[in-house]
């Protein structure tokens, strides 16, 4: 697999996508060969990420808790109950698109291609590179070897 002209802002993300595409190809019984220039077929990856706005997400809080209260020198007692709030925060929303083209080494003719995109909050678990890469790769190769002209869109 060979990444095509990587945007400097995405360099840290590329290894997760290369690994996810490699795993998806291995599941389709491709034999992966390490090192450039050895394989007969090459999978070219193109990764694009665009900030498309913001969304809100709940602020993580602990559940309800009981706190002892009251004055110990008096008869009786008291309890303070701290309840979680429904606060939220604004987080960036990103669109990530992955394109994969398979071609013979040394030729420009594309034998097979697939693309998928997703829009997710950047800071959450589902927005981490490994999760996005795995989901997009699975979507791209879900119908392999059938060829689709559509871009797979996943939540």
C-alpha cells in the first residue's frame, strides 16, 4: 500500500489507515508483502479530512452521589445528594474520506477502486483515527470484488 501525496496535517493519521486497509485486504485473501517495489499489485490510498462545523456532546459527569451532611453535635442527620447535570460542550465535526485504488505495479490503469466517508466528532472515541480507519476500510471492501461507483457513507 502506498499513500498518495499526504497532507502534512494528516501524516500522523496515515499509519492507522494503512494498517486498517491492510487488514481489510488480508481478510479478502490478499497476501501483503512488506517493502516497496515487491508486490505485483499496489493499493493507493487517498485520505482527506475536512472540518465541517461543530456539534454538541454531553460533558461526562459522575453519577449521583451521597455526601454525609448535618451537624454532628445535634440529634438527627442530613444528606446532600449531588446529581449529574445535563451540561454539554461544543466539539469540532470532521468529514473523513478514504479512497482506495488497486492497480498493477508500474501501470496507471485502475483495476478496482472504492471510497467511503464518515462525519464524526473529532474528540470522541468514534472519531479516533483507528476507529475511523477500521470503519471506512470495512465499508470500502464490504462488497469486494464487486465494483461500485458510489461512495459508501457510514455513520
